[in-house]
């Protein structure tokens, strides 16, 4: 596209551009994947742009609200393919709407139930028409202010005449995995009941569908988390490896997939070079006027400081582990260092929606196979320890003018236990 088009999204397989013409915003999706599967599809003259165009028309023909693709182009000789669509006004991704609604006070339960029923109707009619969405999650569905839902990313769809029950359940397992941590069991059952009402091709009882979808969701989650955990150890747009002077090497984050509430670093993006510049000499991380020593024991040193990375001031804790005994130094030859282990496990927890302090860097220095030193850097969490919180608000004795009544303590205790 020319300079008049503005790039709004880009990944390895496609780029999305936008441009305003006569007061209307237009989106151009350019498919440019270079993987073997993308190259093979082009060689077989199968275009993702044409696929989006065809499924857009097919879904609307079957009364399933979907993004309208106005034009598509595919040139097998040059490999150029694109799809053109018009802006969908007054709409936002369904996952953002759902999370914002749950964070509101009071929570709009009636609106959430209506939207869940509309989602069940959308997916039920899609499956009844023999169509699957192979990337079915709420981020690929838009919600307009009037409650209408619209399917997006139509190039990820597939068609099958006479959909089998297992294929439909596998598609639902993707959606359940996406919302499982944010919905209650009663809400999931209500959605499944509504889905069976609108899917005229579905056969079987609610209990049978519940068992099948639950079983496939657990299998899907295991494979999904395994894939996400491998990403923590690879070089990609979220993580990378670095090497520093004096034998230091480690892992740093470039961006965070999980946008944690209250986290500032999770919304930042970094480069490998910016980390190399900031961590040029890791031993200097524990020295400086802004360094506050939190703990200094024979096994651990913990400091709190402001770390500058590419001009950004990061509020972090830095932990340095010391190996005390010859036996532990010997075992370090076959073990992962404590810093690298904590870095990996913390990101695995975040992948599973379990809140923890965001680790941004893990460094280690080895002599041969043996660990000599390891450093972990994590974001500062603005919080208090749970025992101090409970002692103040849930203790048996009043705590001054801000003490809670017995009913208030009971309600707060239930919330804490639930979390």
C-alpha cells in the first residue's frame, strides 16, 4: 500500500492497513505469510483473501452476522493477496467488553447473560450451517453497543458438510478455554443449553454435551499450555536470549502477552539492544544512590531500585542467589539456576491466569557446567502481604476507626477465600 495507508497491525502472516476516504474508514488486510503451509496454499492457488470473501458471503446467507468483505484479490504469479473491508463502527472486541463489564461495579449481570445468549445463537447457527471457526475466541468477535455480535478473522474458517458432534464440541472447547477463568459453571451450562437450542444440527442431551466439551477442553488446554510454555524458552516477539560480559547470559522479555491489571511493564515493549545497554555490567545493579537493600542473608540478596531501560524507568526488585555449600554447587551442573527456574515458572503461572509478579529478566553465570551466580529481576507489585492484610481487616480485635463490622468481615473473608 501507498503512504496514504496507515499500518495498524502486523504479524508473520498478515498486515492490516487503514485509510479514511470520504469520511469512511477502510481496512486492507495484506496476506504475506512465508511459512511452508502459506507457500503451499499459494502454489495450489488457494487464497486466504478469497477464502475470507467467500465465507463472508456464506455466513451472511445463513443469517450469521460476520464481517463484510467488499473485495479480494489474489495473483498466483506474484503471490500478492489482499482483502478490503469497511470499518465496523461503535464496536469493540467481545473479550474486552466482557472483562470491562466484570470489573464494573455493580457488575451488569443482565447484559452479560444477554450477550452470552447472543453468542450461543451466533455459534449455534454457524455450526448448523456446517461452518467452523478454527480460531474461536472472544477476541475474534466484535460486540456493537446494541448487543449485536459480529464474527471476524474469517480466513481461519472451514466448511464441512454434516458436521460431526465431536468437531462441534472441539470448536466449543476453544471458546470454553478462552472464557473458563472468567465464567462460573452455571454460566457455562446456560450457554451450552442456549447453544443446543439454536444449533438444529446438534444431537444428544445437555449432560452428554457437557461431558464431551469438558473432556475436549482439558485436552485442548494441555496442548495449548504446552505450546505457550515452549515459547518462554524460545526467541520470539515476547522473549529473547542475551549474552553479556564476564560470561553472563540469560533471558529477557520484549513484550508481555498477559496485560496484568496494575502492571506498567506489561504494557511496554523493549528491544534486545536496550536490555544489553542497561545490563552491560550486572554486578552494578546492586550499587547506586537509588538502591534500597531489602534483604541480605548468606543465601540471598534482594534490593529495590529504579532500572532504566531504553529511557523508561522500571520499578523493580532484583534478587541475587548465592550458593552456600559445595554439594549445591556440584548439583548446579545438572540443575537450572534458581533465577532461570523462577523466570520460567512465573511466566507459566501467568499463562494459566494465575497472578504473580512479572519477571522481566533472568541472568546466570557459569564456570564450565557449574553455576557461579544468578540474578532475577521482577516488577514491583503495589500490594501488602496477605497476613498483614488479614490481621488488619479480619482480626478478632477492632483496628481503630476503619475496623469492619462482623457482616462486612464475613463478606470480605468470602471474597479473599474465593480469590
